[in-house]
């Protein structure tokens, strides 16, 4: 995904997100073999959540009033009735997912 301006980043669309594959079977079984994701900060996710949580299935944002850190907006359980968005720290995401086509 191309780098978005800071104003657009919290509101990236599903179509703009990159596709990632679960690195292990357990993650694939729990959350789907593939996910869509975009790199955003926990504060950006908080803005996205405040705007869209009443219309979309979203997990609440982590605390961002003291520590702001980069991570990923992740859409899990793609194309199912259980599809939802969440945010996770970069190191956690990178342990669980690889860019589609990578090992």
C-alpha cells in the first residue's frame, strides 16, 4: 500500500489495504487464513473507531492518551458474518502475518 497522508490514514478503505496471510495454522483457524491490513498508529485507530464503531464491527482501541505507537489496522474473518476490525502493535502483527505470497 502506498503511504497515505496523515489525514487519510485512519480512514483507509478495505480496498486500499494490503492482503496478509496467517503464518500458522492456529491463527488461520481463529481469525481466517488471510486478513487485510494497513499500518496506522493506535491514535489513528482511535479516530477511526470514534467515527465508525456504531456502523462497523470493531474492537475498541487500545489506550493512546499517553503512548502513541505504530501498528496495524487489521480486518479479520474476511467475507464472513463475523468480519471485524481491530488494531494491534506492529511486532505482534508481524509475528502472526506475512505479506501475501511470502513465507
